[in-house]
C-alpha cells in the first residue's frame, strides 16, 4: 500500500498538460522517464540526458501542491501573453512586458501575494527569466500594486482563530459513536493542541503518536519549514481532550492491520464506507480535511473558519493567558518571528493595554456597553434637533465645546 501511495504522488508531480495546452511541453529522457513541469525547462537548459533516478530527485524538489499552484500561475501568464502578444516565447519576454503583466493582474483584482507567487512560478519554470523578474521595473510595479491595494483597503485576510469554546461547538457537530465523527473530532482537537498545519495532521501515521504517563508525544516528520524531514516532537500534557484522541487512535490501530498505517485515513462515500478494507485507503487529503472543517463551521454557525484557524487559535489563546513568546515559538515551530508576533499581538491586545488606566479615569456617561448601544440607537432614530441637544446634555463636553456653547 505504501508503494501505491508513492506512485500516486509521483503521478501527481510528473503528469504534464497536453501538447496543445498553454504550458511548456514535457521533457522525456531516452529511457522514457518524464520530468515534472516545474523542472522541464531547467533540464532543457542543461542540454543533457539525465538518468530517471536523477529526474525523480528533481521532481521531489517541489511539493505537489507547489507544482499545482505554479502550473496555474504559468497558465494564466501564457494565456495573457498569447492574447496580448501573439506567438511569443515566454523565455524571451522583456522586463516591460512582465511589468505590464503585473499591472494586468492588479487590474483584474489579484492580490499582491498572488502576483508574487506568479512571479516565483515564472522564475521556477523559466530560469532564463530570473534576470527579467528581478529587474527594477518589475519590482517597482509589484511595490506599486501593494501600495494601491493598501490604500484601497485591501488587507490580507487571515484565518480567524478558534477559541476553546468555538472548538467545542465545531466538535459537537460530529458524534463520538460514529467512526467518521470520532475521526473528525480527533483531527480538530489534535490540530488545535499541536498548533499544527493541516498538511502535518494529514501526514501523521500511527507510529508518530507515543502515549506516556505525562501525556501524548506527537512526531511531526516533515513540515513547511522542515522540507528536509529532520522532524520535531511536540508534547501534549494530559487533559480531557486527549480522551477522544486516544479513542480514535485505538480504533484506527484496530481497523488498520498493515504496517504503520495513516492516523487519519480517507473514507469512501456510500453505504459500504466502513465495511471492507479500511486499511487499503490512503491518508486523508488536505482538500478533504478542508471540506470537513468548512462543513463543521457551517453546521456550528461559525464564519471565517479554515483549517489554519486551529493553529492560530492555540497561539492566540496561549498569548492571551500570558504564555511567554519563546514557549509559543517552540511549540508552533514558526520560522519567522514577525509572523508569530502577529498572532501574539492579536491575542494579547487586552493585556497590558496602555489605555487601561486612561479609560478608568474618564468619566463615562453610561454604565454599560448595553446602555451605550441603546443611547446610540436613540440618536440614530431621532428626528428633531432639539431632542438631540437634550440627549447630548447628558455627555461631558470638552473645554472647547463648553466655550463655544
């Protein structure tokens, strides 16, 4: 079964678009092996016949998800190039044309992050364009797109962190009595406790979990910031949430008889989804996990919830209760301190707030937020200016306003 999953992974990398498509044709070695789309132009540039084993290593240099995103970005570029400048080779484009493509992407509503990824895709697929992409004109166009989007109020939309109470609402959508429900509850709870990316959760195996008297040790074999696979262990102290995770662990280990099966296998749809050969199923895909989270959020009545909400939820909650930054960074495995502090800032905006003492010294005309909301509603609904003046008499005026009155 392991070999089957590896073959499927290779197919997802080495499969290339048809020859009449808008992307570069695939390169085939003399032995019949084909390269990945992202490296085909690199191998053409080398002008050498490579061994299939070396081609497989080159294929593995980029993840399947990266290949998929880069392929889409290059397809957009090729379509634009063919529509604007007929029959032009992407490898020979000039910096003004690439900058014009950046302007076109910005005009179509693409975010600056998507434009940046598109430039990275072009640089990976067409190495000869590296000098053009890094030119001053292209970089200036990208900076201008970022500034205009910031002025227009288009900010980066981050996943909303999930609080422990909201996690309980999400888990309540699924019942513990069903196999699928127990698996989905374990995914969400383990993702929150580990502050893990959804790809890390889907890649877990039975052997990656070790139960001890102190709690649960989870081995993350490879991650976004650990492409080399050095691995890191995460410790989860004993708590009530580990009961459901242990329950799913025992059930998954009992149902799957093969060596080192996936911790969260994929389920088929239909009446026979639990009947036979559960151990023959591959691990749950990232897309399947995302669909599960979206369904849980809709049923729980929550909005702006994504799989990344569990990772940001643990970081935000830990920051809100005063956990030191170094401990959060060690648990979340963030490579960028700036990104981590973005989560911590959102979680600690009410702790050590500079306005605490200021607000306490202000004389508030209302005693509660609910009463203030009622006052604002009355102001909006008022029709007569005299009534508005009477209502404003209850609010303290500044010295300047008093003199004018």
